[in-house]
C-alpha cells in the first residue's frame, strides 16, 4: 500500500476477499471491460458532448499516455479540481489507467485548501477548468505553483493561457501495467473538524466494492440514467451510487453544471433521467419549483437525499411533489454508506437514513464512556468494515484520536440504531457545522479569524436554519474597536477560504462563556444565540 497509509489487517483483508467484497479489479480494468461490453452505448452526456463507452475509454487511454509523456508516474498524486464536465471522468480514468492517484477537490475550494493539499500530497500536477461559476482557476493555479514548486504541470480544460491545454495532453494508446487493486486508487477529502481537510485513501478493492454494492442496492441497470447534480467530486454523487455506480451498471451519466431546477429540470426531461441525488436544501427547492414547472419530470424514479438529515415532514412530501420515490442516504467519504431500500415499509424511508451496505459493516453506538447504548438510544457511531478506511494519509497524530485501537472509525455523528438495523441521525458530536451538506470545520475558520489584527478571540458555531439545516456564526471578541462584519468576511476571502466556509452571521461580544475548566462553552454560546444574543450582522 502507498506509504503513509494504514492498510487493513491481513486477517480482515483475507476475510473480505473470501467473502467476494474485494474482487481484485481496478478502475482502469473496469473501464476497459465496460468499453467492451457497452461499446456503442452513451456513457456520458455533458452539454453538447455525448461520449460512448468506447470513446470514454479511448480518451482516457490517450490522456494517460500524454500524462506519462509529461513525466507523471504511477503513484504520483495529481490534484483534480474540475466541475461537472466530460473532462472530469476522462481525467479520473486516465489517472486510474496510468496508476497515478487523483486527489479530488471541490470547485468551491480556494487557495487555503488547495495549497495545503498540494503540499501535503506532494502533488506533481494540478488539473483545473479555466473558469467556473464566475471564478478564474488560473489565478489560483499561479498561487499554487508559486507556493508549491513541486507542482510541475497545470493542465487546463478550456483557455489555458500560460498553462498546458488539457486537450493537447494526448499520446498514442498503449498498454499500461495494471495497478495493485489493494493499493490506493484515489483520495477523497474529509469534512474535517480540525484545520484543513484530511486526505482519505480509497483503494480499488474497497471503493469498487462500495460502488458495486451501491449500484445493486439502488437497482441500476443499463437503462438507468443518473443526473450528477451535485459536484461529482463529492463522495455522494461520485459513488453512492453516483457517476461510478451508473457507469458500473452500463448506464448513462448526465453532468449538470449547476443543481438548480432551471438547469436540472430541462436535463431530466431531455435525457429521461431516472435517478439523482441532492442535499436537503436543494430537495426542498426542487419540490417547491416542481409545483409550477412545465418540464416533464415523469422519468424520474428515485430522488436520493443525503449529506444532511432530511426532516420527516419534508420526506413525506417528496412523492407528491416530484412523483418519484425517496431514498435516504447516509454516509461518509471515510467509508460507511447506508441506504433505505425498495420494498421496505414506508416509515423507514420517511424517518430513517437507511441500513449499511454490507453484512460485514460493524456498527457500534456508544456513550461518552465508550460503552454501547441500547437499541434506539442516541450515541456516537463507530464503524469498521470492508470499505471503511483504517487511517487518514500522513496523519498519525490525528489517526490516534479518530480511530479506536481495534480499528473502529469514530464518525462523530450522534445516531440511534433501531432493532431493524436502520440508522437515525440525531446530530454531531464533533465540532463541525453541516451547512446544507457542506461540512465546515469550526477550528479552521477560527484559525483564520484569529489572524485578523482586530480579533482577540473567535468561536464558530452552528445556528439552526430552516433551509440549510445549519448556518455558520462567528462570535468574535475584539482587541479594541469592534471590526466590521463585512471586513471580516472580506479578510477570510482574501485568505483563500472556500466561499461556503465564510460565516453567514457575525456577532461581537466582550467575552465568551466558559466551562468549569476555563474552555469556551460552545453549548452556552449556541443557547445565547438562539435566545437572541445580538442582532445578526
């Protein structure tokens, strides 16, 4: 396994292979097999582009050859920051085929995250679009190259300016030595609770098991049409079952540049989309817009909702509003994924976040002392299994906290587990805000705020929001005169913080409530905010 990654114990790995979870297939071999089985079928639709499986396989092979000519080698890390365009899948499979390792980052990430990840991953290349959603990624690339000289190549989909146009990176198709399926295939990013995102190593064996099992649970077939409405670099639309699951089943992937109804609804009608996944705020927006839309949404069979808890009342409205079934999804990029399933009593679809994928997903729900709680009682979810990692990349100190000595991942989620095995998400134990499915580490934003000369201390907490579930509130103790909220937000943007991490609300206080040992009491802060600590700024 790649150095600085934690492998599964040999006994567990042997058991997962014997059970058929790990089949020894790589992503590169998967695409070659799919291209042989579904050669002329359309694999990807994105704007005017329509690629068959054969064309996707050919483009991936040629791009892999071009990357090799640039000097990219097996196990080299490559930062991939692309929106939902055809190049996303072409690049992913090219790197898989070459044996290089993509580090999937979000379009919303900025210099704070990308510079850190490029340095931490020791990346040799950075793949971007020229512009997306009003942001010029070439400006970001210049900063990355300046601060991380090891990034030798910047490849750009679109107008490359001084960088390398992605569409010129091509070579004659040739055979590559297949990767070890037990080695790292890709890196996902953690939502994180401490500082910048942690890198999550996913192997070919474990991630393809999750993809394959997800596609089966979700009933995908070659007739399935999956709409990637959320950014495909998210674990949810990538693999649950996501773009990889749809391709694994021989279906079609439709890439939406934005998840808004005005963009997505015409695509559903034109491509006869059967399945898509949303976070709760978007699901609410879609249900409201569907009341007056003129677009034909009748092909949509299933709406998946994940990333955050969907209220029971909203869940009950899905079928009437959109004319399709609801499938609740709960999971994490570190591994565990749960689904509600067809044929289950409706109450499970409306009130739970589903059951784990695998019979070998081990689940514990524990109290503050680490003791297991009775079924139906809330506690922190711990998990290990055939597709849940045993450690983050180059993070020994954090791994000692995030994982138990016997390999259970401490999710930080407060859940209850029903006798049926269904999970009900109750909240978070970790210091993290779930802003409409985007995870914001409080400590990361606090560290940036503390760099402002007018800030003496800062605490970032979640405040309830009817639309997003939670919004971020920065509570600041000033050094002297209170800083302006707009100035603080501009300061954070200038420091390269992703837009979704910029506090929605800023409050100025003279001091923080503290616990008995002198630490900031965020529980008391949240209570004070709910009681109207001050007017929102």
